[in-house]
C-alpha cells in the first residue's frame, strides 16, 4: 500500500469518525442548531428554489444555447471594451433583484461561455449587492447616508473587485484573450431584438415573482408588490407567445402546456406558487417532446438541467451548514447571537473585520439583511461594521462560496472572497470614522 497516496483519505476518515464519536447531540444548543439547519433549508426550498433558482437555471440555460460565444467574448470577454464590460456588469443588480445564490447560475453561464474573469466577478458581486429595492429600504430604515453609502460602495466594489481579479489572474486571462480572435460571429438564427425580448420576458418573471413586500402600506413599491403576480403572469404570457411564434412550437401545444397552470391560478388564486409550479412543469414537458427534444428547445432544457444538477445540491448542503452555524434570521444556531452583537460594537478594525466575515458566511435572502441590521444596531452595532456587513453579506454566503468554487476553482474563489471581506472592512472603517 502506498501510504504517500493513502494518508489523506485515512486522515479524513479519522477526522469524520472522531467527530461522530464525540458529537455532543445531547446538549440543548446542538439540538437547537440541528433543528435550525433543517428549518432554514425548508424555508430556502419553499421561498427560493422554485421562484428564484428555477427561473435562473432556465435563463442560464438560454444563455448557453441562444447567446453565441463570440457575442459573449465581444462584450464581456478579456479583450472587450473595459468601460462597456465593467459598466454593464457593475450595475446589473439594479435589474436583477436576486440573492447571492440566485445569481450563481447566471454567473456560471456567462463565465462558461467565455466572459472575462474581471467582468464575470463584477457581475457576480453586483447582481445581489445593487438591488434597488434593498437600497431604498436601507435608506428608509437605516438612514439616508447608509443607503447612499451602500449604493455607491457596491458599484465601486464591483468594478474594483473585477479589476483586481483580472490583475491577479492576468496570465490566465491573457491565454483566454489569445484564443478569442479564433472565434467568429455566428449566425444566431433570429434577429437580436427577438432574442432580447425572449430574455427580457424570463428576467421579468424572475424579478417580479420575487418582488419583496414593504412595510409601507402605500407607494410605488407597495403597488408593484400588490400586482406582482399579475405582472409575472403578463411576462409569462409574453414568453408563451414568443415560444409559440418565434420558436415555432405552435399555439395549441403552448395552450395545452399552460392549461394546468391557468386552471390552478383560477382554482387556487391564494396560492400563486402552485400555478407557477405547474407552469414550470409545462415548460419542461414542452421542451422534452419528441418533436422538440433534438432542437433548440431540447438543448435549452438540457443546459438548464445541467446547471440545476451541479449547483442545487451544493446550495442545499451550504444552507444546512449555514443554518447549523448561524441559524435563521431571528433565531440562533450553534454560535450565540450575543457573541455577534458584542463583537461588532464601535468602529474598530476587529469589529469591521468580524462584521465582514460574519456577513460573508451568513445567508441573507433578498431584503432580510435590513431588519437584521436594524436589530444589531439596536443592540449596539456601530455604523461602520453595519456598512461592512451590508457590503459583504448580500453578495456572499457559505452556499454561494461552495458553488463559486465548483465554477472557477479554489484559488480564484479564495481571492474573490478575501477581496470582498477586505474591501468591506476598509469601507466600514472609513464610513464609521465620518458617521
């Protein structure tokens, strides 16, 4: 037996065995943390997998099938115009109101298609960080200066992190750029405006199906929330018309595929997620008909399924671990919340650094970071650490890190995470010094 090769498996077997042997399952905190991990993954499955991740998987699959690699290289590749590439990537979050996990299929899609590491990382950070509704809510609840600092800081972060990722891995990017001229612009089969509307319909479904509720009983955001499912239905109908005409699936097949969703919306209007579920099932079946399986519809479903089976298991495992360590919002995991509150007071380097690290590993659903921070500030958290958490938390999470590693490797993931933490810490220190 070659022990030089086998010692690593033996080491991990011993570690797992000893951990299981001495696992303190009889203690109340461990039992509570285990329950919290199950509650969090249940909540995540109900609130995010169906409405957030599945539309994101379909969009990522569509990018892989209907967007040519040459087009991605032209606008986001290593040789793309830097102002255009980083400008688009850094403000994408104003359109995509998504969390740190929902952005992953979209990031994986453009990165796999040849997008430069810098613009792809700028997109990865900005997608969940520059959520316009979250920024407005931050300004309203935590103060105007905090809202402005979050918006400006997130945009600057996206550009700087992208540029630094490009600089640190410039040799690999140079190799990618050298290969780019060999790609020619492919005939995409339909006009650009049709493809744009096709993607716009799916992005509309993703955004409005997940539109968050506000505490204000009046105003534009509340009105949009009240009509969110009507708006989502409108985008769904637009997608159905596009598939029936431009994708030549025919109105009858589209109608039969969408009929269960329509009936469910009529029978159970108080549970719109059921109609949404039947709509997803109908679209999946439509993509796997014998007549469409070998065409672009079949390819679209295959690419979407490939993203789902690679990303979803890692996300669920990460959510379980995050729930065990940190619990749900308002509940404790194995780490007591009093420890967190005691470590983020004032504006010291350690307080800002801890807030950045804590925010980076904790999972924040869209908009939940604001009430959590409101409670922490009430418990004595400084404004500097609060901004540090706002800049690191929504863009990263433990589940997010696991998936990023599977997409771009351990080294790039570590550098990306460390850049977010360091910049969030510095920003918190500067903001805390002035406010």
